[in-house]
């Protein structure tokens, strides 16, 4: 199965050693049966020799079993670790736009559902392999006892296995359907948790969400799983009964046809009875193997959809502290994407834009005008369909993209706040952080020790100030804030626009602030306005303020 191939890709050597140890363990188990069968039909003098062999096998069986299980456990956990890291690296390496198209719910389902499913089956694979080895050894022993009887018994077993496997394959089909429905269910749960306020405040929406969205998805998920488990339960019961069917045919039909003696008949009967436990383990593991294969297929499909788009490389070139730059230019840059609920593509651009060190630039425009998309293009998170982004005249592409991004510190409107100052290793990190906590009026709420925040359980505005603190400590040449002041109280809005932004500008930083707070535009150097993906205004802030004053006077 694919799960075995997955483990082989990690280490063929470990798998080969584990298989050899498993084969020896299985053979030793079957040899014990042979010794017991022989002892039942031998004289007392011969029994002493058999006793010594019996003792030796009793030592060999557990030793080889332990070795096989340890090797397979090491192999399985190593392969699982590699899977997690590969998937995480792929997610980090894929362009942001592609990740947005894949969807957060699919990524989270893979990491939180598929990977644990694979983990669970990896823990039982060692036991499964041992039991397969025991079963094969038992078959070999039966063939040694009597070839004609072995083929007759195998013919019955093959017919039984086919009659068992057909419904099992059908159950795997329903497991696959259930897994796909699980993606939709995960998306619904995400909507439930993230949209809880909207659902609580609107009874009709809440009822529609439960009855029209969540309930049908959960019902389909339940139905597919029930059908899969029902089919498998029937098949499993038939598989267990198959052992007694074979024994019955052996004792009451085949023994008369082939004239089998007592030694062979006892050996076959003991071996088939001994086969019951390994076969039950194998059959009970198959549904979980099926789920693991479905999960692995889903992870690999997600990986395959990511790999062709993985064009971003980590830069070997790092930005030096205090490095300077002279110009950032967007030349005829365009970017197309499908907006939710619209059939036609939204086109941003062509954008022609230049900026230099020490500028304070305000970016404004209506909802859906393309402000955030422009920000992601400037940051190098989106790749232009056409045109170029140039830093100091150097076109940005390939490995340079990562180096280019190192020039920016950002607080997004949908920012994520880490509880650790990851990637910042300054010797004075804690001291600098404490200074900024005082400036941001958070010193009474948050402490920083060894780069760790004592808490992030704060109001939205306070959490955004912590995100700003992280950007401060990065101390990069260009700062971008996307609607940063939207969650701040009036007092801290004043501090942001009259203290923080001018201070950054005074340190030679370029500051790009996406905002609708037009009352502060006079503090900037330029105002850029977007409308329907086009720059309709890029002029000094003083001219924009004059226009706003005139419009205000007319309105009055």
C-alpha cells in the first residue's frame, strides 16, 4: 500500500532490516508450531531434543520481534517527521497567492487531520508487519507438510480473500468520500468559530448556517463513515468465519479425498488455528490503513498542487543592519485575480510608482479598490503578471525576492501576533522591547523575558501595538501599516500619527500607511489614492489637504 511506499522513501535500509527481522520472527513462530506438532507425535527420547529447540525458539521469537518493532517504529516516526517538515516547507515556499487559492481550511485539515491519521497507522505498522510475517511462515509450513493439501486449502483461502476484499475496496471508496466531506466540515467549523459574533446576533443567519450548511455537511460525513464501517464490519465477520470454514472443509472433506495422516492433519489444524490471531490483526488494521492511504493521498495531492508553484527560494544574502537604499520603483506592474462573487478578473494596474528613503506616504481608496493587493505587490508577496519591481534599479525576481522582502517591516490588517520575538537575537532585545512597551503604553500589561511576551491576551488595539513593537525591533528600512490605527482609541491615534510615524520618518525610514484617516494627511509627504485598481491620485499631501478643505467648505 502507499503508506509502505511512503516509508520506503524515507529509508529503504531500515525497512529492509525490519522486514528481515520480521521474517525471522515469523519463521520462528511457525517453527514453534512445528516443534509442538512433532512433540505430540514423537517418543520421549526424541522429546528431549525437541525441548532444547523449543527453548531456543522461545528466546529467538521475542528478540527478533522487538528488533523488528524498534526498527519499524524508528522508521515510521522518522518518515512522519519528514512528512510534517516537508509539508511545512512547501507551505512556506509557495507564493502567497497560491496559498490563498488553496484555502486555509485545506491546509489546516491536512496538518490537523491527515497527519495525525498517518501518525496513528504508523504506530501499528510494526505489529502488522510481524503478523504478516507469521502468516506467510504458516503458509510455508503448511506447504512443507503436504503440497496437494496446501494447494487445496490455498484455493479455498484465495476465494475467501477475494470475497472479503471486494467489499473492503467498496468501504475504502466511502472512506475517501468521507475524507473529502471532512474538508468541507472543517471549513464549516472555521466559519462557526470565526463568525460566532455574527451568528449570535442574527437568528435567521444562525438557523440557516445550522440547517443549510453545517447539518448537511455533517450528515454526509456521518453517512459515508457509517456505510464504510458497515461494509467493513460485514467483510471482517466473514473473514473471521473463513478460518472455521477452511478447518471444516479440511477435517470433513479434504482429509478423505487426500488420505491425510494424523501428523499432517494435526499440523494443518494447529497452523490454521494459529493463523486466526495474525489474520484478525491484519483485517482489523486494514480500515485504518485505508484511512491512512486516503490521508496520505490528500497530503500528497496538496503537495503536488503546491510543488509546481514553489518558485520562491530562501535568499543566501541577508540585509545588513543599517543598510541603505536609494529608490524603489514599480514599473507598469499589473496583477490579476478572481474576487469572490465575481465572474470577471479584477485587474490592478498598470501601476507606476516610485518612492525613496525618508518618505511618509499615505495610501487611500474605497473598499475593493486594490490597496491591500498593491501593498502585497510592494512587499514582494505577490508576483506581478507584467511589469517590474526594481530596488535601486535591480529587477526583483527569483532569490532576490526573499532578500528584497527583508527591507520591510509590516503590520497587516489581518496580522498574526506571535508570542515570541522570533528571529530577533539582539543582545539588548529585552531592554529595547521594554523601552517600546513604555512608549506604546503596554508596560503595565506585558513583560518581555528572553524574547517572550508574558501575555498576548489583550484587547485588539493593544495586540496591534505589540505587533508594532515587533516591527520596531526589526528596524528595517521600510515600514508598511495596513489600517493600523483602525482599532486604536482616539488618544493613541494621535500618538500614532503625531509621534510614531514622524519618529520613524525622522530616522530615515520610509513609511507607507494605508488609511482612511484623512484628517492626518497633512503630516505626510504624499497621498496616493486608488480606485478600481488604478492610481487616480499621487501628489504631495499639501495638495490633497487643500482639495479636502475645499470639499469640506462646500459641504458646509
